[in-house]
């Protein structure tokens, strides 16, 4: 029975043929990945699916390799995206809670608006301040556009009221005591015995290799 390593070129096979895979920046050396794949999984028995892409010399290369790579990638890309998200996850293995609460506070602020001539003006209007000379006639001096909303008390005084928004975040993280820290660290170590590239290689083998080897 023919093995994978007899159908694929050791340093120029599927990883090189993948077109812009999602891991291209994390693992840019495709030649290294191709070699790793053949050295670790090359002894597996080639499936009829793999052999159907071989050329007359019994090698998968050129357009046939590109077609095979596209098929394998398209079948697995959703799964590989989820696995790659796990690979990129950052966490503290000694913590079992980490979340952020966002608060938005809405409050009123009150201020008394008054012109230079001690006259109150309604918010949203233009207040014209006048200056008076010895002849008793008022002369326009400055204009102020009042803002906010108004409340008039029983004495006729007008207050302008605005609003203030305050956003804050509270992060809570650490160990809440439901799981022993040493158990968490042990599970983290066991989990990272898994590697993303090995997972990709095994999925490739599910298509191009038999389950026996």
C-alpha cells in the first residue's frame, strides 16, 4: 500500500499550496510546515482520494496539488477558524473568572444663567447684554446663546439645566475558589499538549489518508 510520503513532495505540498490560510502570519514558513507534515504523518497509507490527484508519475503537484489543497481547506476552514481562535486566546491559567462590567451614569447639573446687566434669560435663546451710559440709553455690548433646559421658580428666576454622562468600567478577575488552583494549572498544561498545526495535519489526513497506518 502506498504511503502519503510517496505521493507528496516533502518540502512542497499542501501547506505551500494553501491560498492565504488563516494562520499565514502566525506560521509563515510553509516549507517548514510541509516538511513537518511529511516527517510526522507521511507514513500513513494514502487514500484513493489522494491518489486520484496524482499525475502520471504518481506525484501530486502543480494544478492537481492546488485543487487538492483548495478542497481540503474549504472543507475544514470553519473548524480551523474556531481552533485558531482557541490558539490565540490569552488567559491566566490560575484564574477562573474574568469579566468586565460597564456602567453609564446619567445626572443633571444645574446652573443659573445671568447677563452682565443682571437679567435672566431663557435657555436656547440669544441673550443680548447692554451697557448703559450717563444719558440713560442702553447700547448692545455682547450676545450669549443660552443652553440647556429652563425651570422658572416662583420668583421668576430661571435656571438652566444640562445633563452629564459618565461611563466607567469595573473588571473582576481572579479565582473565586470553586476550583483548586493546582487543578487548573494541571488542566492548562494538559490542554496545551494539543497544538494547532497537529490538529490541521490530522484533519488533512482524514481526507488523504486511510485510518490505518
